C-alpha cells in the first residue's frame, strides 16, 4: 500500500517540481521563468506561501537581494561604482526582515557588486556566533570579490552546514595569502566536501607560481573533503596533509617547486596509505620531472583520470621525463582497466618550439595495458615515431578510445605513419571523434585514390575532427576523397603548411560535410512530415467524430 501524503508534503512536491524546472526547457544558471512561477505561487494563497518563498530564496546568484531586506535607509548604490554600500552602521533592529529570509538561502554567490566597506560592516555588526550565523543553512558558497583585502570577510558566511566553497579571482592585483584557511575551515565548516580556488592561468604582473604559505599548521583540513581544486602552489606540508584525508577522490593542485623534498616528509603520514580514495588527479607543475616525482610519491593507485601540465617546455634532455611519467603511471596502476583519460601537456607552446621523436615502443610498454581508455592526449612537442603496423596495434589495444593526440604539432619528418594507417582507427575504434597525428600522405597523382587499392579500409562513423599538423602532402583532392570515405562524418580538418596544398582538401571536406547534413535533413523531413494520404485519412476521421458528437448531443 502506498503511503499517504500530508497536505504540506504535497505542497512541497509541487514547489520542488517547479523549482527544478521539470516542466520547462532546462536552463543553465538562474532561470527567470522558474523564478516568475515561484513568485506567482507565493501570491496564490497563505497555505503555499511559505513553501514557495523558501524555494524562491533557496538559490541566490547575488548577495544584493538579501541585503535589500535590510532597512531602505541603510543601503544605497554608489552612483560612480554602482556598488551597494551602507549609509550608516548597523543596529540589531535592522536584522529582523533579513533573518526571516536568511534560513531559506542554501546557495549564494557573493560577487563584486557589493562594496568592500559593506562586507566590513557586516563583519563588525552582523549576527555572528554559532547560534546567530549570517546564513545558518548555507550549503554552497561562491566568493568572488575584487579586492584581496575583502577575503578576510569570507568567515562571516561560513557555518557548520557548508558543503561547498569556491573562491574566485575577481580581479586581484596580487596573490592572496591563504595561510591558516584550512585550520579555520576544519573548525567552522567540518562537513565541507568541495573546496576550490579559481585563478586565470596567467595574470598580468602576478606570479601565481609563488606559494603564499601553508593552508594548515597541522592536519586540520575538513575530514569529509572529497574534492579540492587549487590554482596556486600548495606548501609542501599541505600536500602531506591532503594525502591523509580519507574521502578525497578528486584532486587538482599546483605542485610547489620544492616537491622533490616530499620524500623527506612522507614519514609524517605514519605508514598510512596516501590519498586512499583518490580517483581523479590533475597536476600542474614547473616541469614534467616534478610530475614524475609526485607520481612516484603517490605510489600504487587506481586512477580514472590523470592530467599533468608542465609550465616549462621540455627540451631534448627533459624528453626522457615524458617516458618516465608514462612508466610511473603503468608501474603504479592498481587496476589498469579503470583508467579512462590521460593528458600530458605543456603550457605556452611556441610555434617555433622544436619537435622531438618519441619511439612508439614507449607507448607499447606503458599505455597499451589501459584497454578502457577513452582519451589519450600527449600535448607536448613530440612526434610518435612508428609505422602503420604500430597504429594497428594502438587501435586494437584501445577500442573504446574517443580522443587521440600524438603530439602538440607532430611532423611527418619524425614518423613513418601513412594515410593508409588511419584505416586502423576506422576499423577498430568505433567511438573515436578527435584525432591529432602526423602522416605521410604523398600520393602519386590526382587519381591515386581510384587505383583499386583504397577500398575496404573500414568506416569510422564518429570521427568529426582531424588534425594532421605538419603532415606531408602533394595532391590534396585524392587525400580528401579517401578521408571522407574512411570517416563519412568528418567536418573539420586542420593541416599546417602551404594553404595552396591543404586549402583544397579543407574545402572538399567542408562541402562533403554540408552535402551529408543536407541529405540527413531531407531524410528526417520525409520521415517526420505525414504524407498527403495520411492527412486526408485524418480529416475523414475528424469528420466522422464530429458527426458522432453531434448525434450524441
């Protein structure tokens, strides 16, 4: 027997149904249509008013509407900066209306539309304390202030119910000092599960590679932390403290320059497993060598995703670290069938950066055991040196692959891959959509694709984006026809070099793609639009139905 619902429960379900947008088109962010419907519900009757108001205040993309609940003689907008500020100090009676709606707020974005002095006034005169928090039920907080000095006021929004905290660069002129933040979070927000600091990869006049001190003075980070993403370097002790968190599954961090000393501190973990729940790891480091050191420190793990991005462009001597990173990944893999994504990249690659050959044997020994991999991106200045048999081996070993990138700008001078070798992906990789590779595509004449040797090469139904980088090419049109035959959904081809050579190839692929899309549209229209005979039969049925209704009446 189904459980009977009370009236209050039915009202909550109705409001939840509307607030989640299930009856309209999904919308990213705050949906004005949903808010309009909720506002209408608040005005319907007293019975549903309270539930609808709570849903209306549940998510706030700005702090301004809440501050407008304070007396109107207290706040104003600066005519020059258009920032909300206060005209006078706060008094206890100012908080009555604010505190009526504050418990309903569960998600809030504090942006740069509030003046720094307003946040300072809130910190000085606001209802603080364990029993009188500013927003006692706040669970998700995004803090995006413009002035670094305002970050100290983050604490007024913290509470024991907070689960997610994201700090965003609102236009800072220096790297903030977050020393001790971990200690505060462990004490004030012990149930915090998600923590993030977002900063642009490069900010003018700011060296974000400079560490600003330890987040924690001891291992006091929230023990329920599951994800952390931090865009400035951690202190070495913070790395050790993170390693001891029992529920941490997703880690995205900037390694300190002294990461080589991490082995000296490893004994402080007291023999416990490092990062015991880790599944997704994103590392930004000064060099690939630092990434290799951290992977060796990490030890045996079963990862689903690994991203390693180096700030320095590797030279020929550092190229060995690419192979060492792959070797460390294989050696420390607990279950190779779990890894789905691997990315090794370098920031700020220059067009004139020298390209080096990476033997295919490095991939064979270290990567072909990850049979369920969906993304393999070697976005570093290398060209995988191999032949078509090696491509066949790669495609057979990774049947679920969706993206393959064999170098940032690979060149045909360092490899023996050919146009015919691409058929391995067409035959064995049914899900591949993006491919970056360099090949030798120098066919003998304009009709080389019609000599009978280019048939039955397989068909890759999903490939849409092909980057051939610095491949060699003489006759573009036969190459274009072969590519479109192997990959019929191909829509974008990028090829460095003389536009007179690759320009006709690109134009052919675009025209082929447009013709295919038009044919698919015509086929869809023929299936969707009823034929005239169907429309006529429907009209006769409508007439019979109308006669029956008239006779019944």
